[in-house]
C-alpha cells in the first residue's frame, strides 16, 4: 500500500480540512504514516495568519528535496491558506521547484483530478482565483478520515466577511458561506451514531451562520436543532465574534442541555482607538456589557479570549487600557499574540509600527497578568465536584486519565475501573493549577 503523510499548521479549520484530504487519499488507496521517510505523498496543509508558520513550511519543504532526490516518484504538495495567497504559487514554484502539487482552501474537492495530473508526470497547481463567494456546496459528501477520539469537528460556515485590518483570512478563505441547515444536522446525528460524544462546530465566525441562507434560521436555531442529539453529550463551537453575539444566542445556550458553558470571545484589545484601527466593529463598553449579559444568563460559565499586543500605533496608554480590561473581565484564560504584519492586509502598511522590543515587553506583562488571574479563578475549583468527559490517557502521565469540564478546564485524575473513554464522570478537584487541575473520580 502506498503511504501518505499530512503535516497540518494552523487552526481547527485546517485540522478538519486535513481530515478531508486524508479521506480522499485513503479512498484512492493510500494509507497513513507518521513518517515522511515512509511516505509516497507528503502534503503540508498550511496557515498564513502569522509569519512564523509560513517560514516553517518553506524550511521543512526545502528539507524534503533530499527525499525527492532518492525517490523521484515521491509527491510533495502544499495546500491550505498559504497556498491561496495572491502570487504564492509563483513563489512556491521559484523557491521550491521540487513541489509537485499546490491547491488552495477551496480546491480540496479537486484533489483526485490534481493527483491524476501529477501521476501522469505533470506539476499541478490549482488555487481559486475568483471572488471566493461560491456557496460551499462542493464540500458536501467528501470522504473524511476523522481523527479517532471522543470529539469530532464539524464545519458549519466557510469564510469571513469581517475584514479585521490585521487578518488575511477573508482573502484566503473568501466570503461567508453557510452549509445547509439539514446537512449540518444530519452530520451531527451521524457522529452520535458513530460513537463520538462531543462535536465542535467550526467557522471563522460561527455566529454569522445562516445570514446568507435567507431562510430566517441562524446560529441559535442551529444549536437548538442540535441540542439533545442522540449520543452527543456536548456541543462546543469556535470561533465567535462579539459583534454578532445576540441575546437570542445567549438565551439559547443558557437553556441548552448539551451546549457547553464556555464562551470564547476574542477581545483583541482594550483600547477603543486600537479596536477602531483593527476594524473590530465594537467598543470596549459594548464588549463589557456583552460579558455582563452572558454571566447573568449563564452563571458559572467560563469566558476566554484572544489578545494582540503591539498593533500599529498602540501606545503605552492603549496597552494600559488592555491590561485594565483584562483585570475587569477576569478571563478564565487567554490566547495572547504579538502583532505580526501580513502582506495584503490593511494593518501591514499602517504607520507607527511598534518595535519588537516594546512588543516583547508588553506581551510578558500581559501574560503574567492573565496567568495570575487564571490561577486565582481556578483556585475556587478546589473541593468542587465537576463533570469531566473522559478523553483518554493523560499525555504526560500514563497512570492518569484526562478530560475537560463543560467550561473547558483540563482535568487529570487516576484511572478508575469503570471510567471509560467517552464517559462523563464526576470528579472532585483536589489540586488546582494554571492550566491543568488534579482530581479524583467520585462517581461514574
């Protein structure tokens, strides 16, 4: 059997795309391998949100030239967001001439045809060059090699209409295109029958779901339809935009049995001046009111966020306002990023770019503050009994099991004779930490 190896960079959408690529390759007769040395086809599914993953792709694909010299029949491919950037295929052809196959985010369904061309001895480069506004129906019914486990990803909407000034996503994944309501519901029902216990609904902006379908149904209606799906214990989603988080959606989550009490709301900055330059579409005051409404409707929920430091023009006062916002909201945790210019975005050409030394100083202050808050919040969990969905063996200790609470806290606990993978179990927290809580099973 011929073997394939996929290396995935970036977000959960990319991970899910890789599941589809793997499904297509397996339908074609390939088997998966973890080793590039054993592979007959190697595909790098790429990200271009930040510069570092892009550099890594070029470096790692350049290293594969040695394998190509040994095995001229080896197929090397690059897919994903990086490939979809304007002019990228020309750059790949010039810098990585041993690459045989390039395809963009909206061309995955064409992979069988592209492989036919490569196996006939031709290079095959195919990226979408239109407006990326097609309806996404071409992605339905594709084979998929899902990663085995408790949780499964389900894409519900492709693309993004927000055009945040720092973000390349609308240019490489196109405008918002929702999947049909019935297709999503059918897929989730099928996952419950297959034995998955949790689904994660994916989109660059999930709470824009349905806006383009024109049948009146939105993301809240989709969550309502998916609630209590047989076999599915939990529903999560990512990522949501604060501007589109409606009261209807809050109330639907509050009344749901399976939608988890975890809200990931990217704030990005605490300064209204910076938020306006980012084109985020809301103010800090709006965001704080949204957090207040969520916490009133869903007591005990967790709220996490994304934050960027060093955005062009951010001065000391702007950064201090971000620190004050973090102190006021008290996020359970935060993904923190140093601003990285991306060619093709509005922010890349803005004046007053912040120096690397200032960015480094600010990110450290922000991380230290958030870590302190996270530890203080988690300290309140000690002695509490929480529901944990068993995901399997702990990655760092084979004597322990691990899983997550409904509020997305990672918990490790000793093996229990009746606790099986995929089971919701009651765990008493006996020791709290910043990122991982230690517990013991009290009932299954």
